[in-house]
C-alpha cells in the first residue's frame, strides 16, 4: 500500500509523538507499505515554521529521508487536478494531497475529516 502522509502525521511521526493514532503508526512502520511525503507538505510545514506556528526538524527534507520516506514532487497534472476538485476543502496544500493520492491510488494518513467527501481512502492519524 502507498501511504501519503499529511503535515501533522509527519511531524507526529518524526517526533515520536504518542498523539499519533496507534493504527496509523503501525501502518507507517509496516515495511510492506511505501510511505511518501508530498513536496506540498514540506512546503506547508516550512511556511508555518517561518510564521512561528509550529516546530519542525531544522532539516526537514533530510529528516524525511532518514525516516525512510520518499519525497513526492508536484506535477503539472497534480496542480491541474487539485485546482479542479470540488470545493469541499479550501486548503490548497490538502487539495494537492487529494489530487496526488487519487493519481497514485494512495491512502492518505491524516486526522483531517475534510478529506472525507473526496474519493480517497484515509487512515486516521
């Protein structure tokens, strides 16, 4: 299974935060699953860090790699698809995750219930 993890799930995983749902943590840790992090998630985290809204590893891309996760670039098709999604969710970063999850047939790992109206599978983080 391909898991596409959102910003909070990524930060909880990297910090070994017990707030991450145990089932989500098991799925992320399962070597049978491929865990990916969208460039949109890295961008979102870095913007929020710069604004002082959250704490994150200083070298986030390196932390993602050290965790064994792959970074997922944003394609033009992803951008087009995200922009054309029904407006169930206004957050452009999360809309990108929906577009990428749909393209890859990936499961999103997130606590955000705003993903529910979209045709993607979600594991609650």
